[in-house]
C-alpha cells in the first residue's frame, strides 16, 4: 500500500469517527439544523458549529447509517477530493488490479 494512503486514509476515517456525533442530544433553540433526513424510524439532523458539522441521528442502527450517509455524504466527498488533490490518492493505471 502506498505510504500516502497509509497516512491519509486513517486520518480521514478518524476525523469522521471523532467528529460525527451519535446520541440523544438536546439542542437549544439557538442551534437550528441546516439539514435533515427522515427515515421510517427517526429523523437525522445536521448542524454547523463553526468549522465543524455535527450530526444528530435517531432510529434503528440501519436508519442512523442511512441518515449519516445522506447528511454527511457531500462533506465526506469534499474532504476526499481535497485529500486526493493534495496526496494524489487515486491509483495509477499500472497499480490497478486486472480483472
């Protein structure tokens, strides 16, 4: 595995695990969601807190996963694109597996 991927991938994953919140948070009236996504067993909310995005997830584990993906997907894609541009994480044609 390329050294750049060994460094960037764990940092990317750790950032999402540490910054993504999951739980029963009571938000004050000052915090207004900037996004929401409803699933059969609950609704997830996205909040901005300065440079951080906070997600509040509700429902079954599956529904919380769907909410997290829908609410955080654009941010994850943007972070991946920035890391890819900085560290050139995409594999070159000679390193791709032949099927």
